[in-house]
């Protein structure tokens, strides 16, 4: 489905995840973060950049991998995105929801 | 059911066994809860205490006897080395899925805000002290204390 955000029409699925990463830009990220009650800091952006790079490399994301990312440890990750961290972070980053159970 | 629309808000997971498949099931469920924004607490009782015992948690095995789903005759499952063999095979498969080892998994759970409790009665039965256990343990509780931890709407309890 289509969604108007930050002055742009983007494609999202029924859970609100973007389905075309090429449509993502920082302004959209900002708006998606607001919708999820997250105020983005430099650390958030650094992490978003990291998970986008992992997505581009087609490397599946897990909580363990985030902990070893060198960007944040797991405690810091939960502090940045307190509710459903990986789900929220991927949504803001404009990439699909991780499919794994860990 | 009307409040929170029947949503799960908190999982209270009781682990009473320490065969590797049960320990991992409990850990994945606890971690999965946190990843969904659900609170999670774990209560380790009876043999489940082995999963948080500092000297034992790295030596847990898959059960090869009394487990029909292993599709292995009980007599063969009981041969020396079979448990170690099955455990190694399972660990290899789990590594492929980026599943951490038991100690690292406990550290992940702790960092994710999962509360880890040991059962007071079982601790006394096995003559364990808090110092013998995983350092991230939040405390030793009675059953009553654990139930109190789970109070509130939207809490679910699970016994493994």
C-alpha cells in the first residue's frame, strides 16, 4: 500500500514496513521514528546505518549480531529502541522486519 | 481481556529441566518476548538450575534417552558418548543459525532486561549458593515471590 510521509509517497506493507528501500531517505527515517515515539540521536543514526549496510550485504540480522556490531552493546540497543528494538530499528531504517527467531 | 485487548504483556517462564533442547526453548522464548517488546522473567527450578550453575552451564547435553522424537532406540541412545555426539551435532546446527552458547545466551538475556531468578527450595535441595550461579542472576525467590513478580494484567506463565 501507499503512504504519504515527509512529502513523499512510499510503498509499505500492512505492518508499516517499507517494501522498497530505494525510496527511503533521512527525512522519511525521521518521520518513521516520530511515529514510533523515538527521538533520533547520533547513536541511533549510526545504528541505522549499520543495519542498512547489513541489509544491503544480505546478511540476516539477529540480536547477537547487533551486540557484536561494534556500534552498541545489547543493553544500549534496548536503551535506544526500548520496545521491540530490532523491529522498530528496521522499520525506521526502511528495511524488512527480520524473519528470524533470535 | 478487555484491557490491552488481550495482548501479552509479560512472560513468566519456568525452566525445570536442563537438557539442552529445553534450555534453548526457554531462552529463545524469553529473548523473543523482549524482542517483541514483551517483558520476560525466568524461574530456574530443580534441574533447570543447571542452566545457571556456573560450573555446569557449559556442559549441558541433549537428551538421547526417553525422547521418541530423536528416532533413536533407547538402548543405543544410552551408549557411552551418544549424548555428546547428539549435542555436538545440535550445537553445529545452532551455530549456523547464529544461536549463542548457553553462557553468552544468558548474558544476552540479562542485557535485554530479562529477570533471572533461582528457586529457593531447589537451591537448598541441591546445596547451591548464589555465588555458585551465573553472576547475572537477579536473586533467589520462593514460589510466592515469583508469582508476585508476575502480577498484573497480560502476564502469561509457561512451564518447561
